C-alpha cells in the first residue's frame, strides 16, 4: 500500500509526464476493477446462502424460533452489504448516511460478538457498558459497525483464549466516546506507530487492513481513533465521534 510520500511522488510524476499520467491512471483503474471483481465473485455464493436460508425459513417457519436464527440472517445480510461496499471501492471514503440510534447499534454489536465467542473462547470474559439514551447519530451505520467489529476481533486475537474484553460507550456534550479494552498481549512500543498503516500486520494470517480501514472510516466521520497499550498487559482503543 502506498504512503503519503509515495502518493505525492506519484502525483508529481503524473503532472510532469503525460505518458506517466496515462500509465498510472490505467494501473489505478485496473486495481479498482480487480477489487470490484473479487468482491463480486464472493457476493455470488453468499447470495446463494442467503436465498437458501430464506427458503428454509419459508418451508420451516419454526426455524425463526431457533436461537441465533435472526442473528445469523442479520450477519449474512451484513456481509452482503459489506461486499457491496467493497465492490464500490472506488468511493472508499463515501459514506451512506442514515440517522440511527447509536445505543441500538452498540448493543447489537455486543450481542453479535458475544454469540461469536464459541466454546473455544470460553475463558474470554466479554462485558459491555452501553448507557441508554446516547442519542441519534447521523453516519454510515454499516461502516461504523465494521470498525467496531474489527476492534473486537483484534481484542479477541490479542487475548488468545483467556482474558477480558470490555466495550464501553459514553457521551459528553457533542462527543461520543467508544472504548474497547482488552487484557491481551499488548503492542510493543516499537510497533505502535505503524499499526494503522495498511498491510501492517504482526500476526500470522492477518491482512493488516483492519485498523487502516477503521481509521479511514472514523476519519471520514470527522472522528479520531487512538490506542494505548502496554506489552503483556493489554490494549485500549478509543474512538471519538462528533455527534
Ligand atoms: N488489541 C490489540 N492487541 C494487541 N495488538 C493489536 C491489537 N489490535 C491490533 N494489534 C496489532 O496491530 C496490528 C494491525 O492490526 P490490523 O487489525 O490492522 O491487522 P491484523 O489484525 O493483523 O489483520 P486483519 O485485521 O486483516 O485480520 C496487528 O497485527 C497487531 O499486531
Ligand atoms: Mg485485525
């Protein structure tokens, strides 16, 4: 992924040289098409899963009473929307605004996350403290949900089986503060400045996109994201959003 310094260099090259401008524009366009194509290919089988679930529900209405059925349907729909966002990667910073209750959003995320902790995570203690009446928020609900799920996923991965995760929210005047605190491995001081960079990962199998995407989304909402961490003791991510 390119850093600001590379982007500045690229822009300069494009201004100075018409051939470079054409080639770079073409490359950028190809890149966007590739991302859109991959997202589209994943969306197809996911649509099949979603249709199959709907057919099951029509044929066996009793499934709606199964625990986790509604949550599963919601999660599948969430993934479909997420892929739709990715396929329009071009508009990465474009927000789809709606007005929603931030309290409901946070509570739903807490429930989804609690459900996602399976037996293997039985020694993870997850708790949340979300006050009532946080108020209405105008923003991109799907993208904000993605930010919080990324932070919770990181917390779970940092804990590796045993520890605590706490999700809290509070509002002071026009600022909403959301914190995710874990008792996991913490972040070594030498890594802390780079964790928000795209593709910067210190774990096996990570893409290193979670935090960079989250930062981009929070900043597109005029908010900020920060981290405090102690190696071996735990980490707290703080998201502040103007409300
Ligand atoms: N809660 C946390 N505790 C300890 N380290 C963390 C925490 N959150 C992030 N990190 C560190 O920051 C790095 C970057 O995180 P990021 O979410 O961007 O990517 P990732 O988790 O490695 O990969 P992906 O999110 O794509 O699965 C991680 O590899 C990890 O080293
Ligand atoms: Mg991550």
